[in-house]
């Protein structure tokens, strides 16, 4: 594939989109995409890592039961699509979730994917199986899960203590891949085996992560690329200079600020820079159990003393939004509405 332009995905803390839509181009097969990666992960095991430093390069190696539609920017229950599961259904009382699984899917080492792999994955996450994870950062996601059972090779059933409608949203996350029963957690840390469009090739700490096309991928015609190389460059200045010089096709989005985006446009006018919304927030964190911050009046005074609008205007050139714990609407489905947010001390600029 010949790349005639570079892409800088500039995702800024709680920012609204501020760029023209990209032109639609026909997909071409082949080529290796080079992406600047911001971190050298501790391992390649998504289920044992807390951040997306592992999810980003390894998600394409794995598959979920279900996944969010990658063509829709805002994730919700309505954008969840089949992946390793062809379909799913809830019991009438909401305590059983049954997945009908795809047949003919194979792991990268040639062994068949079955419902036993689904059961093993969640036994692993809950610490029930013989194999053990070193750590399970999202074990609490499955507190309501009693067990997963396999009905033959092509059906897996999640049995819950009580209804948990949001379970599907967790299973659609990039943090929820299905692991193979026959591969140990130790191997998954170093050389993960998946069912995804890319096969893991190599991880060299502090240098790169490489994945290559899975020619036997169960989804016909995919992937388009021959491979992806993630060059690990944590330093923002070095990464931006490398992107401008053409060293990367894509740069790490969360380090691109509005001033940097302007510099990139000036020095690399063919670059595509899109400001998108995310939930990366700037917060004042205090220990409310330690004096003097155990005094609620002092905490209220601190909240009132912060000029949030000034922060937004200076640090993000007015593009950020005020929010509480959740991403504010309309981008955030569960964020606090502005009229409610203004009732919190310090959040109403007119008071």
C-alpha cells in the first residue's frame, strides 16, 4: 500500500470534534502500517494489564464474543455487534446470557475455538481455574457472574446472581478478549495466541511491537494490511518530530494539543488532524481523610477557588468541556447534564 498522507489522531481531554470530515477512499490491500506507540507495556496479556498500552497493539490479535461497531464513534448498547458470538439472548429473568458461537474459527496455532475457551477465560478472570493470572485488574466486572457453562462446542451460557444488563457493554470492551484454554497465562504474556486478524510476531521492550496478517482469518477479505508495527517512542517531542518526518503513519493521539496540531499542519500539510472527544480529565485530587483536607469547608473553598473556564481557555484554547466523574453529554451517554453540573459548588461560572 502506498500512503499518500499521514494521520495524526488528536484526541484531546473532553474536547468537541473540531475538524472537517475526512475524504472517503477505496480500501487497498497490503502494506505495513507504522504507528508511534507511547509506552512499553509490562506484558502482551490484555487480561493482566490495567491500561490500553497493551490493548491497542494486541486487540487485533484477539477477538471478543461481541465488540462495539468500529464505524460508530459513540459506544452504546445499540452499537454492539457479533464477533466470536453469532448471536446472544437473555433469559426472561435476566440472569442467563446465552451466546451462540461461530463454527470453524481457529486459533493462530490451528486448534479449534470452542465454548470451552469461553468458559476457561472467565474461570481464569475469576481465579477459579487451575491456571492463574498474576493479577486480574477487572475481576470486579464479573462480581455478579456465578459461572460460564459450555453447551457443546458452539454455545456458552453466562449465569448471573442477579440481572446485569450492562454486562454486554463490558464484554464488548477491548479489555474482554477470549483466551485459548490450551495456552498458559505465561505464554500469553510473551507471545499471545488469538483468533484475530493479526498474528503476534514480536515484542522488543522499549523498541517495538509487531503483528502480521493472519491469512486464515475467519472473516473473509480481512485484514487489509500485511502488518502493523508499533514503534515505542514515549517522548512527545520526539514522536511529533518523527511523525512530521514521515517515520510514522499515525502518532499517539493523547499527546497532541491544539498548538501542536497547528504546528503539524504547518510542517506536514498533508497530515489529517482530528480533534475528538474523550474522557481524559484534569482533576484536583486531595486526601479527604488527612488534615486539613478532612474539613469539608476547606474542600468547598478549594472547589470555589478553581477558575475552570480559565483552565479550559488557556490549556485547551476553549475546546474542552466541564464535566464531573463521567464524560459530559452529548458525547457522554451517562454524563451529568449541564443544568445539574451547575448546582455543584464551583461549576457555575456565573455564581
